[in-house]
C-alpha cells in the first residue's frame, strides 16, 4: 500500500524567507496530492490540490510542485510570516483507485520567527 | 454557514462504557470520514462512507463502528472503549465521490478513556 513521508517534523525559518516542505510517496505515483494546514487543537484546512498531470500549482504566496521522477511533492510558502506558523499535512489516497482509504503524512510543523 | 459539527467536543469516560460521537454536515456532501490523531502518528483514517448505507474501513478500524443512515450524519461508535482509544478525533466531509475534492473538517473531539 501507499506510504506518505514528510521528512521534517519541524522547520524553523525567519520572516520573509521561503519555507519549503517535502512530501514523499513510496509506491505508485498517486493521482493527486492535497496539502492542508492545521493549527493546534483544530481541524485541518485545505490549501491546495495538485494532480498527477500537473507540475505546479499556485495560490497567492503558496506553490506546490509534483515530481513523479523523484516521487515527491514540494510545498512552498514565499515571504513567510509568523501567521504562517502551523503544521502542514499532505494527503493522498491509499490505493490508486476511487473510493479508497486516504492517507495523511505525519506533518511538518513550521515556525516563522519575526 | 457551511460546516461540520461534532459532539461532544470533550469527553472523559471509563473503559467499557459505550459511547457515540456524533458528526453532522450541512453541505449535502456524499463522502464522510472519521480520523484519529495521535502524537507521532499523525492523522489516521478510521472509517469512511461514500454515501448513505455505504461504509468502509480505513487504516485503523478496530474497536470502532459507524453507520450512515442519513446523508448529513455519520456517528462514530465505541462499543467498549479502551485506554488506547484515547485520542483526538476528527470528522470530515467532501463533495461527491471524487477523491480530488477538498475535505472539510469538524472542530475535533478530545476523548480520554480511563
């Protein structure tokens, strides 16, 4: 079955820098990857979706890339702000077919200092 | 306001005492799901439902039951709770069967089993 790995548990950066978070998958190339933000004690909130035939998606200061050769998705936050401090999670399906269980990575906790 | 609600938000109970955590969504979503979140293990899917009367196991279904008698409700039932079910639980829903669609999460239920 598919495994999702977010290699860094924590990432500390300074305000204004670009944060880059990594999500690696181990088996087949998934049809999509989603990225969520989670604040302490609250439910995750959807940020971006990238499909297997897309190399890059953007939304304001956020950018997601999908590299099927490296089996990796990168999530970038440009011009980071302290308000961006949160845990970021990637998600895909557990098998490459519709109606299957979903798998989250364990998340990377980003801390942006001013 | 479009939302997913969960009740109760906090619950302390004892081993073996049956409990139900309710989940309701007002967005007419077909897909609903339950997750548990534990430190170091991240979010793991317990059960999901593609539509009324259609449910399936996620990654960690042991010790849990669900039912989907109405589209808007997806209760999580612990018939005989044990201390290893102490966790933070999230319900989520999404539009349609399509895995690409974003999930909307409830506020979470913090369960402690003594």
